[in-house]
C-alpha cells in the first residue's frame, strides 16, 4: 500500500439523483468519488480497482441485486473497506440481516441530514486514515527490525555496541507504541468531541460515563488495561444514539412507545458492531453490547443474568443510569420528584435538600440501591457511590481558580470544559495539561481564539 494513497468512495444506488446528491455533498472534501447504478456494476468496478475503496455506501433496495447482497459480496472482494447501508425508515426490519452479512459499520436513513451524514463519512475516512498510518508505522517498525538484525550479524567484536543499540531501539519502539496508544485515545476523545459539537448534552454525558466507568473499574481492583478498556466503552456506549430525537434520550423505557423502544433496544448491538470493526475497540465492544442486560436476566439484547454479564457491562449499566439522571433529568424540585416516581417508582424525601445536585445525588443513590439485584450488581453500585463520594470530598479540598493563560503549567487540571470562541470544544473537564497542551492554548490565546483566563485546579 502506498504511503500517499488517495481515499476513494463508492456510491451505489439505482436512483441517479441520490448518487448525484451525495457526490455533490462530498465534492469539496478532496476524495475521489465513483458511482454505480447497480450492485452488479459496482462489483465489477471493485474487482478491477487498482486500489481499495476506503468507503462503500449502498442503497438497500435495488433491482437485480439488493444492497444487502451487494455489500456481502463486496466484503469478500474488498474486506478492508468501510461499508454504510442507505435505507428508508420502512426498511428498518431488514437492516439487522444486512448488517450481519455485509459487515456494515453503520446504516443511514433516507432522507438524510447533510451535516450528520457528512460527519459519519468523515469519521469513516478518519478511521481508514488511522489504519493506513498504523500500517505505515508497522512497515517502518519491520524495516528497522531487519536493520537491527543485519547489524547484529556483523563483527563479533561489536557485540557490546550492538546490545547498546538494541536497547536504545527497544526504548524507541516502546515510546512509539505509547505514542500510538495516546493517539488512539486522542481519537476516541475526538469522536466524543464531534458528538458534543452536535449534541452538547449527549457529549457531556458520554464523557462523564467514561470517566466514572474507569474509576469504578479501578476501585474494583481491575488492572490498568482492563480499566482503560471499560473507560473507553463507557465513553462510546451510547454513541449510536447521536442524531436520535432528544426526547427519546430523556425518556425511560417505560415512557417510550413501541417504535421508539424498538429503535432504542437496537442501539447497543449497532454500537458494538461498529466498534468491532476497529481492532483496538474490539475488546470494549462486548461491554457496550451488554450494557443494558439486567442482573435478574430481564435485560437486552441477550437476557444475560448475574455474573454471566461481563463486569465491564455491569459497570457501564450502573454508571450510565447514574449519569443520565444528572444530564437528562429536570433540574427543578417538582420535575425531579415526578420523574423519580413516574419512571422509577421511587419516592424522594426532599427535607433539607435543594433542587440542585444534592437532590439529584440523593435521588440517584436511592434509585440505584432500590434496583440492586434487579437491574444492578450490588458491588458495582456500592463502588460507584464510594467513588462519587470520594470525588466530591476530594473536589471540595482542591483549590480551583481562574488563571491567566500565560501562567498555565503542566500538571494543572482543567476544572470546566474549555470551548473556543466559535463554540467548539477544545479540552474536556478534568484534562491534565502537558507541555504541548499549554503551548497550544497559549498560542490560541494570542490568536484571540480562547479566553484570557481559564479555570484550573492546581
């Protein structure tokens, strides 16, 4: 694969106005766009292509060969391509079979929102770009290893020198791996930031769920790598809800109508399928798939029960329900009482509490404890409540102040989400500043892109 490979996108639809509309939407992105009017012609084009397509978007219903059949065959010819299915709401029942057979990352509905579909396409292209970069670094790594081996076969008298160089190279490769890991985590945070740009409440909810899931995993004694995977799954678990009506996100399952409930219950499976296409996310995909399983076996999608539910999924279930109360519930006294009683069947004693975080915290604790052994694992609930209590006490002891950007130093913690003047998020709350971040923020301040002072914890 060439290091300078150009991204190609294939659009397949028997309606020429659809492919023209998509091509027109993508004309300024700098990608090469090919179109076909049928699955058969598209398969012929794929078979003789001189380089793989980065993304294939196909309509579901086409004469001769359906989009589902075409995508399944295209996966055999060009498995590395990301595949999107374009379908109307009426075809939703046919999507699951198409997703499974065609290894489809995402399905898009007609009519589409230009901004939303462009965001999905950019994310897919970014994923392919990252894969290419990883392959390039792997080739570079292999080349360097061959060079090291050749050096090792030179003169015996250079054995000590060779050992020293091998150690240096090993350290360099380890640093490269750490950089790749950091780049991967940065990409995950970027995905959440892109969601946050379109839906600030959902983005903030996902960030908090990710942070708390990781903390609870550590509190339960899990190793760093396992806790990191659970934290990532917590950040991405409801990513597939992006673009759904906001009222759906605010409702409990008991408040949803039949159609909305069906769509809602599909989202863990769809998110898990999307994550499984990314190698470094495959381990976290199982946690996302099962984060709506109940401890009593009455959850979905597989009705797992008790310890059969992966621990990461049990953690995300408790954490996500906790975070949803703070992000999607009403912020007034009567609204909280009504919500608790109506959707959860819980009565709240408000004596001595105000209608802010203290009331929401008390409500969340009571709801979680009320559903222990029904929805939740008891040890996970107690761990979360311990973590949130510790965090609250720790935050009260820390000194937060607004600091001029010129005085920022590595190690300081951003105490609130930091946004550019144009509304885009730059850094999330609780980000620990490093040298590169400090320099970038100071440069942006000189360009009048950020405030002159920001809130930090020292």
